[in-house]
C-alpha cells in the first residue's frame, strides 16, 4: 500500500471527510500539490533554457578560438622563408684584385 496520497486521492478524500479540520488540511495539501506542479514546470523550463545556452556558447567558443588563431597568424613576424623583393645582382668579391 502506498504511504502517501496522490492529488486525485486528496480530492476524493475531501469529498468523504466533512469536518472543519479535514477540509482545512485538504485545502493546504491541494495548494501544496499546485506549488509542486508549478515548481516542477519552472525547473523544466530552467533546464531547457540552460541547455539552449550551453549549445549557443559552445559554438561561440569555437568561433572565438578561430578568431584567436587568425589574430596569432597576423601578429606572428614573418619567418626566414620569405624571399626578398627585387632584382638579384651578381655578388662582387671584396678582394683588392677585383677593384
């Protein structure tokens, strides 16, 4: 046997019990069920919103990482692999005979 009443069980019980105290207790219990239902709905809504935020910011994290990678490429000084622009002239030796 269950140890607690459901919301429908409380409603049926209130139709059987007619004392002043039983009616007041049933009203309090019914209000508690309503609060629990509202709390559960609020928690589900909060969980749904949190999931949406996680998905939204997960894509933002990837985009921010891509932006940082591009910025690092832009601020990195060029390496020695770059060719010098212009014409190359034949090298002259610095010896006194070639002067």
